């Protein structure tokens, strides 16, 4: 009887430790940027997370997609290299889709800043920075 109680206690303790370690590891991989600041994109933030070993960036719910032609995701790494990526708005047959999430390509080694870039007017609509580069 004591052996069964000891096994249950050990199993419960290990489960709690595993849950704590998993939650800690998940929390360590998430980072939130500063608020967007710019003439058209000036609300919301970006959160970085890891999914299947890849860096994923997600715009917050309060982010408002600028009403401009061709707003895109643009990333800046810690060396100042700029990467123009996906469009934010994609026209569809039924309705427009908003790419509020992007998987960062493997060739981008880290992300220091996210810029909402108007590819039509070639202008910065707003940007948000991470306190340290996310990988």
C-alpha cells in the first residue's frame, strides 16, 4: 500500500514538474514588440513565437491594417538587412484576407524590427521594435 502511494506521489510530482518546465519553455520563446508607430500603422504590437522550430510573427488583435495600396510585412534584422515579405491584404473572390501572421523564412537569421511597408508608394507606414533581436 505504501509503495502504491509512493508511486502515485512520484507520478504526480513528475507531472507537475513537466508541466512547469513546458510552460516556462513556452513563455521564454514568446516576445512582444513595442507598439507600432507611424503615419498609418500606429496601433498594436507583434508577438514572436516558435512553432515547429520556426519563428512565427503575429500581429495583435488591436492592430489596424492601413487603408493603403499594397501594405507588406517588412523585417529588419540586427545587421540592418531589410526583407520585404508577404502582403498584408490579399484580395479574394469573396472577401479580402489579412495575413496577420507570418512564418519567418529560414534565411532571415533574426528580427529586430517589423515594418509595415507600402510597396506602391515605397513608404514606411509604421514600425515596431523588439527589445532584443528574436530568433
